[in-house]
DNA sequence: AATACGGGGTA
DNA sequence: TACCCAGTATT
C-alpha cells in the first residue's frame, strides 16, 4: 500500500489554493475584502444557494451600501428588502447586529472575535467566515460543503451531523488550516465542495486534492458522507382570511402548528372534521372578536416549510368591526393595520394577491 | 438531541 | 417528488 499525503500537510493547502486561484467563480462579494459586504453575503448564504443569493445581495447592497445605512434603517424596511430569501430571522439579527456594530465601526468593522461573538445571528461559522476572509484571522469554518469535503478527505464514515461528528469536523477544520491566506483557504474548501466534490457524482478526476483524499483512495466517494435520515413530510391544512377595510387588504393567517398554535388558539380539530372550510374561516374570525362577511372566495396555495406541506385555504372578508391581531413570521404579532400592512409577505401570499388582482379585485396591501 | 425557520434549485 | 443548500437559536 502506497503512502498517501494527508490534508494537514502544507502541500494540500498549496494545491487547493492554486486550484482556487484558477477556478473560483466570480461572485459579487469577492470584489474586495470589505467586512460588511462579506458579512451580509455570509448571512444570506445560510441554507441558501449562491445562485439564489446573487441578485438579492446586489439589491441589498445598493439599498444599504454601508453598515451605517443598514443600522439607520427601520426594521420593516430591512425585512422588505429581505423578501424572497426566507429565514427572516436572519434579517432581524443582521439588522440588530448592525446597530450594535455601527458605533464601533468608524474606521471599518472591528476585527475582534469577542465583539463578533456577542452579535445576534453570529455563530461559529459566520465568525470564522467573516474574520478569516476580511482580516485573515486563523479561524476555521464548518458548513454544508466542508462537511462533505472533510468527511471524504478523511473517510469519516460516521454521521458528521451528530454531536460527535460536529466536534470532529471543527477540530479537523482547524487542524488543516494553513498559516497564511486563511480566508482564501476556507473559501477554497467550500468552492471545491460546490464545484467538484459535489453530493452526487463528485468529479474526482478533476479534483486538485484527490491524491490527499482517503475516500477517493478507497473508492468510497459515493457512500461518504453517510446519508441523513429522511425527513418525514407532514401535510397540514391551514385557514387564512383576507380582511378588507378602508380600501386595504390584510392577510390573517392561522399558524400551522406548534408554538404558533398556542398563540392563535384556533382549534386544530376543525381541520380534521367534516366541518366546512367556510365555517372554519368564520370561526377563525369570531374567535378573534372580528365581525366580517365572507364572500367565500376560495384559494388554495402551497407553502413549503421544512417539515410540512401546507395547503392554505384563503377567503376574502369585509371587516366590519372589532380589533384583531394577526400572526405571521417568527411569532410576530401585529396589533395595528399599519404594522401588518407594512410587513413583508411570503411568496405564496404574494401569489395569492396576484390571483386576486387577476380576478379584478383591488388589492392594496402595500399601496 | 430535536426542532423551527423559507424558498429556490435540481435530477 | 425528494433532497440539497456558505446555519443559528431555542426547547
């Protein structure tokens, strides 16, 4: 058996960086090493593919070119700019963190890890990604691409996603860090995972570090990393009502399950009985102390969340009397028309509004 | 240790 | 359809 070089050898970083220099994609956040731009990009890229992020990133940076522009904006504006990216908590945390960081950023963003660790929405990945890329601090990263790349390089056969695997990943990511070009090295590892060391059919023949790869030597690229246990997707029915008052349309949506249900207290049993959807919608309003006429417009939308496939039945209603509260993303509760009307809507909700408009209805949610 | 959190891309 | 994606916070 021949000796194989391991990825903690200096030759590994040399080979990987040479490949990165020649083959990296041109991405808008690679224009320069501005910490703010890198930070925004890393937050957007959480659980979101590069191709999806690019147009949002460019629009967001035009709207908020510096951390001071972002910190000066109100939250609703930031959330609206985030529309379509999902995981809106990211935007809230980014905005809160910008407010904390802006006063410390008169000469650029701080490079002190302690300062960054305190920020909402900044975990170990964001910390390493931003500080290694912006300031070349010697901090490791672990994320979707590098989980796969590291598992294969070392032929890690256990589940890299469990507690033991995570610990191994962070230790390994730190151990193979070179002593210079840390940010490029971290990015190169991710870029390799995105372009070469892909989940299905990795292009090992084009891999610059195949000679360092245990899985490649063993021919086990297809079985490493081990597949995660499949997620069970549950189908859920939701009821929503669109309130129309004073020329404005408002969407009131019942939460799907869990914590939201505790707040809304709309009995889920309704959804599994023979009770008609009209009655369910009527009760939804009544329980909120709202008097409304339903004109029985029925729409069915599909709204994807992690573990649920949601069928949303929506009605149009004229709001006659009564105060109301509405619930939407992140347990947000609105108590005023203004607040709700200015909140970003999800893509399915936007589709619903477009459908109403195509039916000749005047929808003025944002007008 | 599990779960919540979105929406888009892809075979 | 089912899985994947430059994760973090909460329970």
